[in-house]
């Protein structure tokens, strides 16, 4: 809400003490809005719970030619946890999320409505104290600190006394423990790297992909040199298993093709055999008529009957051979399905085992990293020589109930109510981290 601009011409011959006092009061109220004052610095600040504000309300009394303070309202007020501010005469007013200028306009409008004034009284809201910021973690004096506009992470770290400076004699841990925990994390990372490449290979085998996507599986993993070796090993296993499975599958497919051809040929032979049997039976019928007439001897009829019987026996042999070929074809197809099923079952079981091992290693790694962070809370010394300080890692918890965590640097500007978490980044100092992509590309190019 913009302040009312008041123009007033006063004769120096008639200036009274009351008029001079009124002008001084007006000047004091206007100074609040001058550039460089705390009010101007906080114009863009959105009010939060626990913010302490100073409210000043004055009214121009035209009949008396002076400004009158609303002393019952003027004073300092703290915004409640619910985001409201309680004022006499006005009652609760929503303050959270508004700028001081917007809150001043809201209060002035509420006073005008409540008192029936023709114009709203001049109202100013000035931030006296912002919500505190909190610093926790590996600092010398964690706790609550007063926020100032422009406060950076490095300044907040200095307010908290800087990083911890305890030594072994004051309750720290030995350098040997740090080395042991760092080595354990390195060993776990190596196992995770190997298992991750194995899982990528198994997942590719399970869905029968032609290639393994190692780059996606190993994204963000350290130890690129080891990654390249693991990729080569798993790629060799992938190709060997795929080729072996393909050979077995092709062998069964070829065997099935042979059986189908055999069944087809036997079917054609049975058709030809049926035609021969039909011809022989027709000839036998004709000979039987001639035998009855006495023109052909009985021995001729008997010979034809023997030929028909032999042809029918051969027809049965062909039918049995066709059934056996069909049985062998069914067994071959069943073996092919069984081969695929057994392969998928074995891959699934192995993949499940690898996933369980990865989950267990990640849990162990998290616990070991916490232990490493705990032991790293001391500044280690060997005689008069101090061990090089580990880098710090900053994160800021912001928003309702500190629900949002963002990574920060030393120059990051803090906001009122932020929680700055400072941790010793011992893992970055202890574990070598190289580019994975180069290692993977080297492995795939070999």
C-alpha cells in the first residue's frame, strides 16, 4: 500500500509547538521508508512465523493540523506459529507469506473498516528480527543464530565457530579407525561395482537383449579402472552364455526341422503305399473272379493276397515310423521350451541373489559411512603435525518442517528459518572417484 502524499503549506509566522511536533512525527514516519533502512531491505521478504515486526500507525487530524499516533496499536508483534498477528481493535490478521508493505496495507484497510474513517490511517510495518537460522553437524558451536539479510553459508559457518577442532586428547578417534572405515567403504564400493555390472548382464540376459547397457547401470560409481575390468569380464560371460544357449537352441531347432521333414516324407510314402495297396486289391478282385470262372489257377490268387498283405504290413510300418517321428518332434519342442525355461529360472534366481547382495552392501556402506563421519569429527594430530582437513559438505533444509533439502556451497545465500547441515565429506577425500564413462568406453572398445 502506498503511503499518502500530503502537501501542507505552513506560514512561519504561525508555527506553533504542536505543529512543529507534528512535522517531526511525520518526518520520523517517512524515514522508515527511506532507501537503505531495514524496512526497505525487507520489502521483498515474505513474512514467516516467529518474525518480529514493529507496527506504527499515525492519523492526520485535519481539524487540529497535526498527526496523531495510535499508541494502542503501535509496538512490536511476533507472528504466531499459525502465521497470524493479533492486533488490538483489529483482531487476528494473516501475515505469513505477505510482504511487510502488503501487511501494512491490510492493517490500514482493516482499521478504516473498523473505525469508519474516510481514509485509511498511515501504517508502516518494519521487520525487527527475522526467524533464526540453525546450524548443525560438524561445527564447533551448533545452535540457533540470528538471521541477517544477505547471510551466506560461509558466514553462518563462522557464526557457529567454524568446523570442529577437537583433537584425539579431547575425545576424538584415531587415524587408524578412519583409515579402516575408509578402506571398508572402498572395498564395499568395489563389490557394489562388480555386482552392478553382473546385475546389468543378468537383466540383459533375462529380456534377451543383444547388448548390455553397462553405462546406465554404473552411472555415478567410482573406480573407473576396476569398472573397465568388470565390464570386460561380464561382457565375455554374456557373450559365452548367449552363444552356448544359441547353439543348444539352434541344435534343437534343426533336430525339430529334421523330424518334421521325416514326418512329411513318411506321409508321402504312406500315400504312395495306399495307392499300391489299392491297385493290388483291385487286381486281386479281378483274379478272384477269374478263379471262380476257372480261367486262372488258385495259386495266382494266393500270390496276390500275399502281396497285398505285405503292402499293408509296410503301410503299418510307415505309420508307426511316422508316429515315432512325431513323438521325437514333440520331445524336441519340449526340450527347447525346457531349455528356455531353465535358463530364465537360473537367471532369475541369480539376479535375485545379486539384488539381495547389493541391498546388503548398500546398508553396510551407509552404516560404515556414518561411522566414518563420526570418527572424522575430530581433527587428527600426530605430534605437532595436523592431518589435512577434510572438505565440508553443506546442505540446507528449507520449507515447511524442513521438508526440502538442497545442496549448497559456501556462497549460497540462506533464508530465514533455514537449517544448515554441515558434514565432513570424508568419503570424497578417502575414496578415489574417477570418470566411469572413460572406463566403460575403454572396456567396450577392447
